[in-house]
C-alpha cells in the first residue's frame, strides 16, 4: 500500500471519529444551550397559561358570586403578605447579582447572593405557612376559600420547587470546573425564579389588594 495513502487514512480517522461523536450527541437529544433555553421558555409559557387560567376563573367567580367571602370573614390581612411580597420580589435582584458574579467567575459572590436568595424564598414559604395556620376559613369554605388556597398553594409549590433548584445549583458550584462549560442550569433556575416573582405580584394584587 502506498505510504501516502496510509498517512491520509490515519489523518482522517480523528475527523471521522469526531463527526461520529457529534452525530451520536445530536441523536441522543443533547441540544445546544440556545435550544435548551428555548425549550425552557416554552415550559414557562405553558405554566403561564395555567396560572392565567386560574386568574381568569378567580375574576369571573369574584365578579359574579352573590356571596364572595366566607361567613364571618371580613377580609384578608394585608400587612404580613405585603412584607412577604417585598422579600420575594427583592430576591429577584439578589439572584440577578448572583448570576453576574458567576458570569465573571467569582464563585464566592455567586454563592453568597444565591444563598441569600434561597433564604428569602424559604422565608416567604414560612410566612405563607404562618398565614395559612391563622386563617379563619378553609379550602371548602365557599368559592373564595377554594380559589384562595388553590392559587396561593399552587404558587407556593412553585416557590418550593425554585428553592430546591437553587439548592441543587449551589451544591453543583462546589464541583471544580462544573460551571466552566456553561451556566444553563443557573440561567434557567434564575429565569424560573423571576417568573415565580411576577406571578406572585399579579396574585397579590388580585387576592389581597382587590378585596
């Protein structure tokens, strides 16, 4: 065999192997970060449809029900939920700062502000649990009782999921070089948290302000 032909075949082998690896990577559904983020945005849009369906139902029930509040209930306490709202909305700023620190590869800043965001989200859940324990009505007390617990509970479930995701991202930051190849997990978790905050603002206005 001609030595030149042998050399050409040997040189081509790495390229063939790399091309095969790329095809295998694509075939198993590992998309690019842009594709992954696009898919995550679609997921958030589907979640938005669910929440806005609940909001629309709440508005229809409130504007058409002859008796809205359960018997003996004059209204909801606003002060503590307002404090929880400020804390939750402020956590969007702290998670943004954490992202900025990670972007410039300063893990100490990322961990500090990320942990602060976790603490603020956990405090919100604690405040909601305290509020529920002090309410004078239950899930079965009229349409208001059912929709109140459905909306706040469904949102609280999302806050809980967001805190868990943040804990996972925090633990992953202690793996050396884990975020050197991209920050999709952090970016998607942060986007989810902003989504949760925006939904709560709408929910707070509907339930606590518009009484």
